[in-house]
C-alpha cells in the first residue's frame, strides 16, 4: 500500500477488469486522478507493479497481488502501473461523502 484513505471516503465507481492485454495505454504511463478522487487498485490474479512518480512524493513502488492490500491512489498524484506477467485487476474510485 502507498498512502491511505481518509475517513469518510466511499466508493462510487469502478473500472472493468483489465488484463495484461487490455490495460489502457494511459494506465501504463504517468497519469493522475481528479482533485477529490482516490483510487484503489485491486488485483484479482497475478501481480502488478504500482509506481508513484509525482515530484510531490518520494518515488515509491510496490508489487500488488490478490494477497496484498490494494494500491491507494491519492488525488492528483502522478502514478502508473506495469503488469508483471499475466494479471487481472480493476480500479475502484472513491470520494468524500457530502
């Protein structure tokens, strides 16, 4: 896990399940969520490298699998993922409840 979810953050949407063959190119390159939007990267099978590249954070990476906690994506923080062989994962988006 990199980062943490603040109290009061609740899921509101999720991506389809991606595989190493169907990962959108944008996820493989540096990208970010919108202000106020957190992401949880949930690996269903295999392994996925999650890398935080934002200059506002210390460079960090973690290997995610179905046996680890999800990767936490902070709002506006640059990051990317890399499949490590065969993988299935999705991203759950969360925001603060009003």
